[in-house]
C-alpha cells in the first residue's frame, strides 16, 4: 500500500553525499588547472610589436591577445638552426591543433625576407595555420624587439654577426605575459629551446639530433594554458 512517508536522514545522506563528492571533484580539477597556470613563472609582459606578415597584413601583440603563442627569431635562408626550429614549431602546431594557439616567427633578415619571400617559405615548409605569422619589418626595430625579449640577435652593424641568433623560444599566454616553467632546481627557465639534441637531457645541441626535450615541455605547457 503506498505511503507518503518522507525520506529519512539516512536516505537524504545517500543523495547528498555523491553530489558533494562530484562538486568537490570539479572544484579540485578547476583549482588544479588554476594552480598550474599560476605555477608557471611570469617572466614579463610581452614587448609591444607591430610587423608585417607573409600576407602583407600588419600583426601586433594586441592581435594575439586571447591566444597562447610562441615567438622565435629566424630567417628564411638560414642553413643551420632555423630549419630545425621551424620543424619543431610545425610539430608543436600539429600537436596542439587549436584556433587559440599561434606562432610568431620574426625574420632578422628583412632585406631578403619580404612578405612574398616569407609566403613562399611558409608554403615550402607546409604551414597551414592561419595563426602562424612570419613577420618582417625594419632591421633596427627587430633588433630592438629582440633586446626587449632578451633573446639574442646579432648586431645589425656587424656584417659577420648580424644574422646570428639564439634558438630560444618565448611562450606567451592569453593575457600577453611571457611565461615559463621551473627547472629541477626550482629556477625559472625563462625560455624554451627550439633545437634538437644528441641526448635526452638536452645538453648537447645537434642539428640531426633525435631528442627534443623542450619541444615536449612546450606542448605540455601550451595545453595546460589553453585549458
């Protein structure tokens, strides 16, 4: 015979406890993502820039707000580390595959790297992302920008040095902050390497090296920032 008896305290607890557990689980996941983002060291605000991309369009740091992106300095006719860096960037872009991820590749050889040349370069290496911008502009401006990033680029007035540059990559978050992880000694690494290495630890750079330790770190950190 049906009754109108109200649920007792034990029955209520059976309903409430799973709800509380699920709520705490989601709260914990959210806190974990927030903690990870905060645990990445903030190096600085990204320097302001405005340069011309391979499609003759002006691209600035303001255009990249809302995206996680990488910044590298390179030049298209570089025979050594630039193809390696571009290849690692392409691998990362393929792995992330998100409209909220971008790449900024700034040429230090603007006399050669016109928008037309950069467009051919992008086509040659198989770039298919609308958010991968190959940028060019005045060499003095680009040199100053590299200094602001604190990424080494050779002095343009030194003919033998002007096309030398670092293999370092900056990671920028959605708010326009340069970010990085901490190393094993709890010190910020500041920048990530775009090079290949002969060893898993990333101590011996090698153009044909089969190890890419920082590439894997970047993929991990980009994915966490995107969440």
